């Protein structure tokens, strides 16, 4: 009876997992069936129908080219690479230095410093729009790549500090003290000991913040005009739905989302390791 119960439990579990996989694959399949058709074929054929096999690659390539040209994804794509990389790497470096200082250096009221920085996550981002608009305008950083990079680094730092501080707590204090006894300065300890031990946390922060920055529309729409990120271009393409065929919009969505998938797959080993929050692995 117990064996039968275990078999039944496994069947139910695998059935639920299979259902979740199918639900996850459904939108991907829908996009695939859309981009394999020309706009004319999309209007004429059944949605789940596939056109002639030899023409699938050509149809998809044509849709990608149209999406790239109609939405101006080229320059916007490059802008997003700059912003997302700056937001991910910059916030990870700032958070690593802050986490190291708050945990392993003698800082007055470290908890107060942490809460004051982390409080940036407690308020809706819409509250920051007017102050950021005024600040970037007065400093000559409005609608500039440097200004947007600095904005994203600042916005991403509070969450990055939460991750890095928790990770820094797992670095043994004995290791830090031993390095000081050997004559290492605080900067040398940070760069030669702390950073190698916390590289998995750095990757976790980078992935999370790269993905968030890449997908952001709010700050890109308000703080830029000529150097907008790719998601604003994609939203513009979707907004012109009456004039832009669905296969072209689907192709644009794939182009816009590809970098986040590539980053996650390329760094998944460090990502999984970093989520365990165990330093030195």
C-alpha cells in the first residue's frame, strides 16, 4: 500500500510539472508560429498553421529585419547594453564595497547605514522620477548615456547591498583578521580576499540588476529622448500595432529579450552557486 501511495504521488507530481512546462512553453510556441509567417500569411492562415517549410527561415529573417528597422532597435539595443551592464556591474561593485565595510570594518552604526541605503527599495520608483529629472537636468546629464548609467547604478544599489551584505556575513571574520595580521591593508583584503570569496554573489547581483535594467521602461521613457533603451522602442512598436504586423512585433520581442536569456544561461553555474549564499564555493 505504501509503495502504491509513493507511485501515485510521483505520478501526480510529474503531471503537475509537465503541466507547468507546457504552460511555460505555450507563449514561446505562439511567438514561433507568429514569426514563421509573413504579415499576409498571418492574416490568411490559421494561427497554429505553419507555412511552407522552405520559406520559414526567410519569413522569420524578414520579420526580424523589419522589426530592427521599423522600431530603430539598433541604437536602442546598444543603449540598453550600456545601461544594463553599467547597472549590473556598477551596483555590484558599490554593494560589494558597502557590504565589506558594514560587515568587516569598524563602522559606526552599521545597521543604520544599511537601513538608510536599503530604504530605497521601500518606496515606489515613481517617487524618484521628479527628483531625478530635476537633478539630471541641472547637472547636464538629462538624455545622456552617462546620466542614465548613473541613475541605474543608484536605483540598483539598495537591493544589491541586501544581497551582498547577507553574503558578506558568511565570510569568516577569522580570515579577515588573519590577513590583517599578515600585514594586508583593508583595500588589499577587499580586493584579494573578499572579492574572490564573494564572486558568486557578484554574479547573482549582476544577473538580477542586468535583467531589471534591461526590462525597465519607466526611467527610460522619462529621462531620455534620443538615447532611449530598447524596451521603450519595443513599446513604441507595440503602440503602433495598427500599422505594424503581429509577426514583426513578435520578432521585436525576441530581439529585445534575447540578451537577458543569454546572460542567465551563460552565468547559470555562478547564479545557482550564489543563491546558496555560501562563500568560497
